[in-house]
C-alpha cells in the first residue's frame, strides 16, 4: 500500500536523491513508510525540543509513531509526540491545536497529554530535559511515599500501591493472591506486619456442583449433586502466612477465580450451580472419611482432587503407551514389507530410535526367512 510521502523524503527527493539511492543514516526506501525513515543510530543522535523548551533525545521516538487526525506524528515529519512529563490536569496551550482534545487515561487518575516536538540544534543537556522532569516526578513520588507510609503506620506495600502522577497521591490495596503469584521473594509482609513463615503450603477448597439431569420418556428430571474435595487454589506452593491471608482477606477473589475456571460449563448448562466450600490453608490436604461416608449416604457423589489427578495421569500414561505400541507395530510391518535399504535415511533414523538395532536385525532375518519359504509361483504372481 502506497502512503503519502513524509517530509524527510520530500526534502531528500528535492535535493536530487532517487528511491534507488539510500542517503546515509536512512533505511531503504519503503512505500508503506512514506519513503525513507531514520535508522535507530541516526535517530538516537538527534535532539528534539518540546513546545515549552524541554530537550528530548531521539531515542524517545524509536518505538513507532502516532497517527491522529490524518497526520503521522513522527520524526520524519518533524512532529513526533511524547507524553508531557509534567502530567498536568489541564491541556497545555503550547501544544499543537489538533492535540488539544487528545488525552490518554492510564492507571488510577493519571491523565497523559501528548506533546508535539521538533528537531533542534541545541546540544542535549540533562538540565532542562524531559529526563530530568521524569526523575523529579519519581523523586517527589518517593518523598510522598514516606509521608503516605507514615500515615498508615507502615502497614502498606509499595508493590501493591500506585502513584497518581496527576493528583500526586498514593493509593494502596492488598491482594494476597498477588503475593502468592508475583511477590514470592518477600521475607516480611508490611501489610500484615509479620515475618512470613518458611513453611510452604496451599489453599484448598471443596467444589460442590448441583445440576439437573434431563429425563426422557416417563422418567422425570433428576437432581444431581457432586462434591470434589481437596482442590488446590494456587498453581504452586506459597508461604503458609500468605495462604492464611488469602483465606482471611482474599475469599471473594478466590471464589471469582474458581468461577472463571468453570465459566464455560456455567454458560452451556443453566441448571448448573457451583459453590466453593471450606476454603482453608494447609501444608497438605487431609481427608475426613466419616464426612465422606455421610455425603455418600445422602446421595452426593464424592471425589477427591488428588485421586482425580492421579487417575488422569494414569489414563494419559496408558494412552501414550498404547500409541507407542501402535507405532512399534507399524514400524515392524514396514521393515517386514519393504526391507531396510529401500527406506529413506530419515525413515531409517526414525525406525532405529524406535526399535533399536537388535530388533531391526531380527526383523530383517524374519523377512529373509519369509522370502525363502515363499513359493516361486506366488512371487511371480506378486510381480504382475
């Protein structure tokens, strides 16, 4: 697809360059890019300036460009954009008029306005640059974090907090599920104000399913109930302190995660109801045989997640073993019918790994014996 020529390409064509001749520091001519574009090394050495006079290195614009209101805002058009490092609540009047209504709302209350830049001959200095303003923003964030942490008596975690660069305020939350999945390197939990236990465990729960089995003919609908006990909530073990926090503070999130895993079944079966019962933290799951017998006596199908997982692994192993036996039978049949020298090298390597040299020699001897016992007349008929 042909694209409108960018300003850099128009200037170079006016200077006498042709699409076949690539100027120094440029990528090859591409129609879909609007002509020539800067190489990364060339762009990195360039200096740009914001409307308010802040300096920016060219490497800020090496990750693509923005198209807005029919304009490509890119270095080749001398109008690349970058987020305003001041993060103001109102748009800056110095920006391009087409960018006045353009803003990106990020996390929390951050409002990101794009600033159009242009190339400048001023040498780059850290003082008075975009990078300096970014550094000041995060220095101020650290200072405000100390105040925020003191106001909450240290019971906040910076990993589970967000700084609003527009409002200049911190916001904290606590999701122990994130601690189990993302932040396993912690030794002490600031939110719980305690050392994390070195013992590992998991969060277990029982899954109760109730559904209606449709009847047919004279047989009425039948209500069915099953309970799968000892299901694991976490994919990997975590500190028992974190597991206990999940049970105490993350119950709703845990239930939401379990429901999400079964959303397909819930969608296709309106009669299905799922309940998460007995959420508990433990090093390993224990079984209550007496309660299992009571449930079975009440007409409930009882199973244990560990048994189901073991049975599934056994079935998978059996399927793999059966498939391997089928491949061996097929390979032996191939050698008995076609021999060895007539096979391709890749096929010989495949059969050698599957059968082994000793078995292949036995099959070749069987093939020779079969050919020796075969009557000449039958061999003649086979040729025709």
